[in-house]
C-alpha cells in the first residue's frame, strides 16, 4: 500500500481519539509503519479536536499539511468545513451530518453556517455524508457515532485492511463490556456504502 494520510476531525467528547487509536492499532497489526499526532482544542468545551494518522511502508512525519489528506473522517459538519483545505482534490470525505454548536454560536456571537454539505460537495467529488447519530441510535448506543464512521472507513479500505483487523483492534482498545454494541455500530457503518462510491 502507498502511504495513506487520514485526518479524523470532530469536537471534544465525540470519540475522535478512540477512533484514531482503533485505526492506528489496526494498521500496526497489519505491519504498517504508523505515525499519529493529536491536536486538542478546548476539548472539554466542545472545541475542535483533530488527529493525523499516517500509515504505509515507511512514514517519516506525523503531520498532514494542507492538500495532503487522502481521507478526512469528520464527526461534525462545521469541523468538516474547517479542515476541508487539508483534503486532496481527489480525496474522500466521510461526514457525519450532525451539528454541534461551537461556543460563539451558543453565546449568540455567531451563526452556524448554512449549506455546509453542499459547499463541500461543490469542491470535492467523493463525499459520503450521512446522519451518523441516527445510525448510532438504531444500535441503542448514541456514543457509537465514531465507530459507525470507522465502519464506513473500514469498508473503503477493505483491500488494504481486512474487516477482521478492525474487529481485532476494537477488542484490544475497547473494554470488553462495551465491545458488543460497538461491533453492532461498526457493522452498520460497514454495510452503508460500497468502495466504488468513493474511490480511495
């Protein structure tokens, strides 16, 4: 596999860091060289959180610059827009359409931008956008949005990282009592799209 640059973006409390651990651990189990770098905003207050995950035969730097990301996994609409400049023109966006108001919006100092998904679709051809929160609710675990999105990512990467690798990684990272609902959420995401819908 050629080196792959993946960004996981969201807000504090959405499980972006757990998602990056599952991805990074799975890539290590595949024998890939992996570099992970986490950048925390005001995470406790719903601030922006971004994780860079770079994997391949040999990776030298953990940082992904503008226009270098092959995939952006966005857990929230505004965060997708905030980091869109980092995606390659031919890259793939996986977006949870959930909206979480940032502090300026909550305080009435700003308005949440409109038509974010449309704006992103006008710039990129490969955009998979869906209501991950609703999918997570179907599993009875609203906190599993991150794992639903990982399921989508896993399906797109199935030729490089087989499904069982992801499941084994979740077993290593997620406490046993929480594994079963997360497996269900992962399966939901995995079955939502075909790789042909977003070429990597």
